[in-house]
């Protein structure tokens, strides 16, 4: 097994910069997820680690060895792609062993590795089947098994679940987590799905425009985002953002006014905040409250009600603000569109952002971080 280190790694195509000065340490045995919107450079970064893309500048180390000029086959990495890329005329066993046969591995060792991988991935009863006789989840396990038999030091997975339906994605997330726990190897996983990132990762790397916005544990990014981009990307539904004006500043708290409706003190670092400064307050939909549960309320008109059974998502139009506020009620809520509604806003769950997107450091302790 091996860790991965990136130092000032950049990738350019002509005048276009895809990755910008990436500095990242991935420890041996970690499950790290690269997450971000389409076009943020996460797959390109993974391909540079694999050796499928050249590094324009900077250094890549795997197991303390510089890998910039080392061929992909000699890096000790294995990659699982978004497409299963299975040979349709070969059996599961032959698909899994194909790379080992090309490498000249002894037949006995090939059989041993295939049987071991099939046992780990619960593919043993399917070894004689062809891909057309498999479900989507089973095909994905075969693709993972093909990489597993090569015994790489680092697993690279590029959106491996994106072709599966919702139920299969949940099942495969659980299977991937169990596989990592069993193998204890280094895994680097690319996805645009922040739920996959939150549930799988030991450490999440959030990318935006080719640069790293924040690196941290899932709950650290959820409770203490470094900027507005991370705050809006991590969490579903995404965080609500409201314009506020700063009324008073103290070292460990800031008083703000929300659109003339209410004032509240936020427990954030006030060292770089000035009175009168226009800022943005962030509050997650699941942290809003019924009006009688908080001394601070916001008032608006219900635009849309989404009944999901286990919860109700209420979209509220606040006066003078185009963006609807989303309130996530953790049960069935009997409300109607077009009627007024008041909701509570707890100060201790709020975030505060500067105009350039930087977050004021929250001082309220959160569980699990």
C-alpha cells in the first residue's frame, strides 16, 4: 500500500489551465473523495495520478517515489472507470483475469487471485457468466474485481456509480465502504455527487475551477465550510443564503440584520468584520425551525410544497428577495401554497460570509467534528 503526495501540481491544455497548484497529502489507507461540479478538474487530477495525463508542472509522489515520468503500468495504481468496459464475449472470470494474462502471470496465481477477488466481491457464483447476463451492479463489481486482481497500491475510481439507478448506487456505496474496510488500501474516488462524498470519504477534497477550495472530514466541511462555494455544494438541499447588514461587532460575535425582519447575534470570529458591511448569512434547510421554537423569525409566502413522506420541503418567498428560502421540515407538514408562513432561524446554526465568499470562522461547537 502507499500514500499519494501532490506538490504544486498543475495541468494546462494550451492556454487553458485545468488544475491549478494542487497541494495534497493522501495518507496510506485513506479513502479520499474528489468532489465538485462538472468541469472542476477532478477527473483530470485522477488521470494525472494514474499517468493517463501528463503533469504540466509540479511533482507527484506515490509511496515517496516521484512518478511524473513513470509509465502508468509501473505506478502501482489501478483504475476503475465510469464505463464498465467489459469484454462482452468473455466470462466474468476471463474479464477479471485478462490483464494478468497479458502481463504473463502464472496460471495458478491468476486463478488464486480471481477466486479471492470473486469471494470479496460476492461474484463466485457468477464467474462463468458473460456480462450480458449480469445486472448493472454486478457488472460494476466485475470492473472493480478486474482492478482488484492486479493488487494495486492505490485504487482510483472515476465516477463508478454514475451509470446505476438510485437503489443500486446506495447498495454499491455500502459495498465499496465494506471493500475498503476489508482491504485497508488507499482509495481515491471521483464524483460530482456530494452524498457519495459524505458517506464514503475519510477526507473530502472540494474542487472549484481547477483549484482546491477545502480539504477536510465530511462533517468538518458540513459544519465549518471555508467559503460560500463549499457551503453551497456540501449538503442537500443546498444551504440558503440571505443578504444581511452588520450592526455591531465584538471579538467573538457579530450582530446582523436580515432584510429588515429580524436581528440576531452570531457566534463567529469578528476580527475581520466591520459595522455596516454587507455580508451573506447562510442557514441549512434542515436547521430552520418552526416559528414557535425560536425567538427569531422570518416571514414569507409559501411558493412550493414538496411532500416526501419522511419530510416536507417548503419553498418560502421572502419579501424583496428573489431566491426562495427552503425549509426542511422533518415530517409531514400540512401547509398550502400561497399562504403566509413564519419560520424560526436559530443563531447558533447560522454561517456568515464576506462579499468575496470567505467564511467567518464559526465558534459554536458541533457534534462529530
